[in-house]
């Protein structure tokens, strides 16, 4: 699973203005796998903090961990809440939409019972 965490998801524009951070402007990170502090920190460091073109306000005196911690503290956010909000607001696809054969699950039931046209179709490679 790939999650995209954007700066505007972390806080409102007022919160961003208050935060004393080295990385300026809007940014986003992509997180693959478990959504936790270590994963977000690694993605933030690689994709934002030391990324090509990143501007640091204190060359070498602030680490990515300090920066992210400061950002989260100033914005009154924590990783658990961010991850919960991301999971709660993700786009979902109902199971029946996969086949696109109606909403009553009859096609899916027939497919798994071996009685659909999809089960009968085979490919020959000779």
C-alpha cells in the first residue's frame, strides 16, 4: 500500500506559518508499508529534508528527526493521528466493483463456486 502524506494534511496553513522549520513550502511524501514514525521519518528525510533543491535554515545543525519532531509538535500533531486520518480517508473500492457485474454479489458467488463464464474461459498457447 502506498500512502501520500502532504504537508497540508499535517496542519492548516495557519499552523504551517507558525512552525519553525528548515524545509519551507508545501511538500508531500510517499510512504510504502506500515504507517508509523520510523517509516514517516525515513520518507521525510529522503524525500524532503535532503532532497535535491531542499533549503536548510541551519546547515548541518538540525537533523531530519529534529525537524520532523519540531514540525509535529508545533502543529500539535502526532504520527498515530496522521496515520489514522490517512487510513480513514482513503479511497475504497467495494468488492463487487472489481468485476463490474452488479451490486448483488451473484456474479462473485457464481465465480467462486465455479459456475461463471470467467471460469470456463481458457487460453491455449499452441
